[in-house]
C-alpha cells in the first residue's frame, strides 16, 4: 500500500513538472505496466480491498504522528526506523485485538 501511494505521489509530482507529451508517454507506460487503473472518461476506477480496519489505520496514524513521522505541505516524508515501524505495527495490532474483543 505504501509503495502504491509513493508511486502515485511520484507520478503526480512528475506530471506536474512535465510537458503534455511526456505526461502522455509516462501515463501510457504506467497503465501498460499495471501501475495505473484503467480510466473511464475522466474518472479513474480503482477497487481497493484492505486487510485493516479503520480502527487499525487510525491507531497506526496516531502512533506515527506521536513519533513525529507525519509531515504536511512541501516537506518530504520521514523514514521510520525499524523500532518505530514496530511501534506503529503494534498500535494497529492492539486496535485490531480491541475490536475483535468487543465484537
């Protein structure tokens, strides 16, 4: 999921600076490689299934924010350490266990 998001952000950043011919070639290549969804008119159709619940995603996001890993605006992303990634994953697992226990 993170790789797809990073790829999409990189593609958008590239497209913002590229001319129309380059954008057309890049988009065509990405679509052929399966990196972009097929478009219907001006709307792209994407079907996404997630193995995580909203509670897990929210808990992981709060953990990342607590660790200072979230940035907004023009600042680039912060690379989490292995320990930070483990803390984020554990926060999501705790949320999943709480959700399963309440059901």
